[in-house]
């Protein structure tokens, strides 16, 4: 599904990633763990095409995305990759449903189509009653579910999550972790999750440890 080949990344004199090689299978839930500053988030951003490596390749189903131009890469990202962040990044002036619809509208779907897909996701995530509420009117757990729905609306093949339960209490964190596996089973998506949550890391299909910019085998 995803092949990561000889990825290196530096910021000035600081080398953050060193010759990273990794293969991720379709439908896998993979946790990425390691100390702060180990390179986990940088690796996730490069896999998600939000950042570029200094050298190496990221290959999705035979397509090397590191060779794409910016416009083509943005279209690929919108269609194939969903993102879930620790701080949700919801637009405060829009309702939950409108936030969820945004990636679909960017992709070119009509509002009618986007709303239909959003309603299906909200029902599955049990937030239908919050559709017309703005982010400030939602609990942390509800905001994260809206963010998950937004990540899923274009039916991406890969979902990348960076500390998705970092701002949730233990009850909502467990709910979110369970949700990732339910989504994998329902939609056959691949999940890569950067986390400090040991429980989530251990329940993943595979746990990958990053230390000093390298993967520990």
C-alpha cells in the first residue's frame, strides 16, 4: 500500500530522519511511538505529503508522490489521504456539518453530495444531533469526531493521525481508539497513528518505534 524508501530529512544542520525504510499494508493500523523530538511527526508529515524529504521516495500503490508537482500533489492528498490532528483544526465560524463537508467541496462535489456523505458519517460517529453546532459548542470528544468525519469524507485510502487523543480524557480517548478499528473494519482504510498513548500503541496491528530519526527494528 505504502512504500517508504530511504527517506532523509534535515532542518539546517539538524538531521531529523535518517534513511527511513518502511512498508505499510492496506487495512493495517500502525502506531508510531518514540520520545519527543525523535522524528515521528516529521515522518508522518512526509508520508502525508505535507512536507518533502531531502531524498528518498514515498510510493502509494505504485505511484511515487515525491515526483509530483504541487498542484497534482494537492489533488492526490485531497483524494487519498485523511488527516486527524491533536488540536482538531476546525473552522470556528462554520458548523460541524460544514466543517466535515469542506474537503468534499474542495474536491468538486456539490453541496448536496457533500451533505449526504457527511450525514452518513455523522450517523456512524453518533454526532448527528450536533450537526448545526459550531466547534465552540461541542465537547472535546465531539470536536474530535467531527475532525475524524472530515478526514473520512473523501473516502481516503490512508488516514494519518498525529496525537489524536492527546487532548481527550481517558474515556473519550478509549472511544476514539476503538473507533479507528471500527472504521478500518468498515472501510478497509489504512491508519498510521503517532501517539504517546501506550494503550493505543499496543492495540495497533503493528507498533513502530522511532529513535534519533531512525526506525528501531
